[in-house]
C-alpha cells in the first residue's frame, strides 16, 4: 500500500508547520491508519492550524558571553538574551539548539521561549573580572535580541545599559523596529565609536516575508528603521542573509533600498540547513511553494556538494559551485556599484572601564 501523508497546514503567524521531533527523542512514531481518517506520521506530529500561544520560561544563566574561534565568523564574542525566537524564520540555523532543551526545533522554537532574566547582572560580573580584556560583543547572533517579548522583558536594553556604563563596544543584528526604542542609549554610544546596528532585510516582497519570517517587521518597516538609525548617527549595515534560490530573488533591489535608507555596509550568506532545519524547510516549501519545492532544494544541494548541508567552516556561509558563485558575483557587483563597504566600522576598545557591582561605571 502506498504511504499516506498528513496534509500540512500553514499555522497563522508561525513559520513551522509542525512540531518536528528533535534528534534526541527516543519515541519514534511509524505511519498507521487508526480508522478515524487520521494518520500519525513518522518523525513529527502535525499541529492544528489554529493560533499557537507563546510561552516564556525564565532561566538564571551562569555565564552569558560566548567565545568564537571559527575563522568564518567576524566576531570573537557574542551574547544572546533569549533562546528560541518568536519571529519564526523558517530558515533559522539556531532552531536545532532547542533539541538540547528537549524541545522541538519546529513550533517549540518559536512558541516556547527562554529568557535569561539575570543576563545584565551576570554580564556586569564578567566584564568586571580582573583578567577581562575588551573585544567587540555581537548581540543577537543566534536569536533576535529585539523579538516581540523584548518589549515587556527589556533584557536587551538592560544589556546595553551595562555596556554603556562600562563603555564597552558592541554591534547587534535584528529584523525588528523595536531597536528604535533604545536609541537614547545606542546613539550616544555610536558617537563614541562604541555601537553599530545591522538590520536584516532578506527581500522587499511582503508576501514572501510574511511566510518566511512571519513575526518579524515588514520589509518596508525595516527600511524605515535603517533610516531612523542612520539619521540618529548610528553606523548601520544591512544583512541580505540568507540568500535562498528562487525565494529571495531581489538582492540588488534590497541593497539599493537599504543604501537609500542610510545603510553603508552590507553582508550576505546563503541558506544553511543543519540538522532539523532541513526537514522543517522542506515542510515549509510543501506548504508555501509546492510547485517549486524540488527545484529550490536541487539548487540548495548544488551549493552544498549534493547534500542538504555541509558544515565545513570554509564553505558553510557562502556555499560552493556555480549557483553559489553566481550569488557571490551578484552581491559583489551590486555592493561595488552602489558604494557599500568602502569604510570599515572601527570600534574604540580603549574606552572600556570595568563596571562596579553597584551598577555604575568606573571613573578611573
């Protein structure tokens, strides 16, 4: 008998179409017909198409600064106030981290969020250590530091307050207009060469963005955020990552719009599908682009040596092969023609002063 499949549904306001089982789950469900006209499918349980509520859990972090020694990543230290991300970007490479929490990289990643409630206190302690040496901190590299729950929890703002007190440089990346709220902190630091912001704009097509990044700001709103930041004197860059063949097809138009809004640096990566992200992305294609799904996956595999993903650090960000080279050439020609990346953003590490336990910066 031919295999039967559960029809997938787009869940309003969510990126994932199912609660995909993570790789550490011990119970696997085989396909069977229970006589009621429903099926249970191996590896995942399909969620109801209605709205799924967001749940926030709190965590007391023991450390908050993460180190990086990968030569293909341009920062040494990173910090993320949240685990999971309500934006629900289907391509997010951080989704598999929810597996280590015994949660699904699918719906759980965007509906069961973990907030590091003591992040400012722990950061202050780490910056105050006698042997600490300042290096630019990248904020929001795994999950968006200005996702919707930041409006109430204000953990990212508390982090920036600590960095301001210590005069410590940072850069952050976001898809949210909520970053504008903290301009009273970011703009003065930018004037002292201590802050920069990168805004991700994957496409100008609102219909594509609504399914690809369902709870992130609309593309036109992100451009307005770039303009607001630039007018406040904040160095702004645009990320056109990830590039997805036959999905994000307007890279040049995005770069031109971002330049007009005030961005002066730009970067890109191609889509990465590690671990559970690959089946989740295939589900998304079946829901939103069924006619092109096979064609899109064929091009992605072409950039990964015939596989869904290759973790080799020398190629994972840009891919290999003809299609990857074409994307790279398009980016290089467009940024050169428009004028991006002519001046490097340089942070002032000499201004750092270790913070005190009472929350105040040192005067000496």
